[in-house]
C-alpha cells in the first residue's frame, strides 16, 4: 500500500508540472537561427522556459542570425556573463549605422521543492565594445513587457563631446511573471567606426550559484 501511495504522489507531481517542463530541452550553445527554429517549444535554462525567438535587422548594414552565437551560462567567465550571452561581430565603419532587434519570451518555472521566490532580478551586461573616435556609439536596450508593467534596461558605450560607458543595468521584478523581451542593438560609426562583441541578458529566478 505504501508503495502505491508513493507512486500515486509521484504521478500527481509529474502530471501537475507544466507540459513544457517535461518536453522542452535544456538550452545549449547554438546560433540565434537555431534558437528561432525551436519556435514555441523553446528550451529550459535557469528555472525558466525561453521560447518564440525572433530576429529583425532594421538597417541595411547587419548580420545574419546564423552569425549570432547564443550561450547560456550560470557562472561568469573572463568573457561571458550569467544569462543568455549573444556574441557576434557587430561592426560599423565611420558614417554607417546598424540596428537589429532580438525578441523572445521568458516563462518562469521556479524549481520544485525549494522556497518559492517572490522576486526576480533582470540584468543586462555589455561585453567588449569600441568607439574608435570622439563621435560614435554602441547601445543595447532591453524592453521587458509584463502583465502589470513595462521596464527598460540600457547599457552603452558612447562618445559625443564626452565619452561615457555603462557596463551593467538591472531591475528587480515583483511578483515573478512571464516576460516578453525585446532587445535592440544599435551602433553608430560616427567619424571613426564602432564595434560590439557581445552582451548578456539574465532573468534570475531560483537560488543562484555563488
């Protein structure tokens, strides 16, 4: 009888899980094109489902989603940040500009058996960037739309009369909820050119590694 009760409890737990928790693969390193191909099925990473990836270059100077590498990472390395890292040779010459938009949805799935978190931290990090003269800019802006609010994160490396850089931006979300994320990468070559190698977007839900 005890065995039947345990099996029944296990079956109830499994059937209570959202369908994507059993069906979605883990997110692994791949091209943005391969993430787009996942469609609504998406993949699981750090207690969340990432799905419905899109990409739209909005300028004639742009790169293919097949040339953008997506790397999910929990612990920082010398070149990567926690979260989804997007790596590509974004670059414009003097007088050129480039803008591209990456979109995806994040569905939170707090880990079973652990205390249910009440808030999540969104972080946007700028990787290596260069503005090659006194005029030019590199900007990454993340717009997150939730049920009850919309938030914006922005990091940049810009030179006008004064050069400024903002390496990281973050905001705490309460309560935890599904996000529609839109990330816009903008480069302006100014009078010397500009480049960006990577950026990372992190939606931290569960207990994070130290």
